[in-house]
C-alpha cells in the first residue's frame, strides 16, 4: 500500500470548497508544474458527485463505498487505494463511521 | 482589508484534521522556512477551542463571533480580520449561516 501523505512545493488556496453543507470539504492545490489537485475529506454521509474532467480519487485515510454511474454494485476503497471516474459522469459515495480523506487528481 | 488568498511553495498534509464531528476541518501546511500553519473551515456551530501555542486566527471568508477566555463580550470578525488567542487558553467561536474560512498562524 502506498499513499500520498503530503505534497511539497505547492500553492494552496486558503478558502476551502464546501459541498453538501460541509459533508465534503476540500482545499485546492497547484503543483509546481501547474497540475491542479485537491485534498479533502468526506464526513459520514451518502453523496452523489458529478464530474467534469475525469478524476482519480486516492484514499489517504478511512474508507468508502463507491458506485459509479451505470454500475449496480458498490466497491469498497480504503487508504492507499484509488478509483477512476470518467469525465462528465457521476458517482455515489458512502462514508460511514470515520471520515474518508482523499486526494483528487484531475485529468 | 487584506487577506491571504493562497500560500505558495508550501508542503500540505493530505490527511485533514477533523474536529467536533467535522464542524471544523483543517489541513496543515509547512512554509518553505519551516513555519507551520493550518488552513481550515468552521461550519455553522458554536465551539470551544483550547490553545497550546498562541494562535492568530485570520479570516479569509465568512465571519464569526468570538469570545476569548475570561471575556464576557463577543466580538465579530470577518474576512481580512484577525484575532489573537494567548497560549494555554481557550476561545468560544460561533459561526452562523455561511462557513467561516480561516488561516491559523501559530506562535
């Protein structure tokens, strides 16, 4: 299991992105090469996110269950595991118990 | 009014700090010179925080009411405004309506 514990030499936005009344909170970061990512946390809840650009969600703590658009089955992802979401799609995510901490990689 | 919209060339921890069941979520950052800060958000709630090191809380969006330990009056702080909390003390903070986004400067 490998996971990203930190990012070095990044620019971080001080204002957070707050979604679903705070059930999801993230901060945007920009890497030295211009790549944009976000670091965030999802509190216990079942939420549906829509994607514009494709996303890779990397878990860094906690776990979640995910159901991509068009799928009937849920899949569990924990820390050190990632899942891909296509562009212009959506996914359901369920977090229970402990918060799920993630890095969202775009593109 | 001036406020810190972003920090450049920092290291950011990918795992958030989650306090009070998620009513407060922050990410720790380390500046190039080793200075530690955090960027966070407080959702609508009334909370009491204890300090170890002295803190300067800088609002970057939203507003809050604050009552330092030993004070009887509440003071309102908005974006671009800061308040100081002594070491080994505490403060009550009330956020209503919109989330309060902040930078916490230590020491």
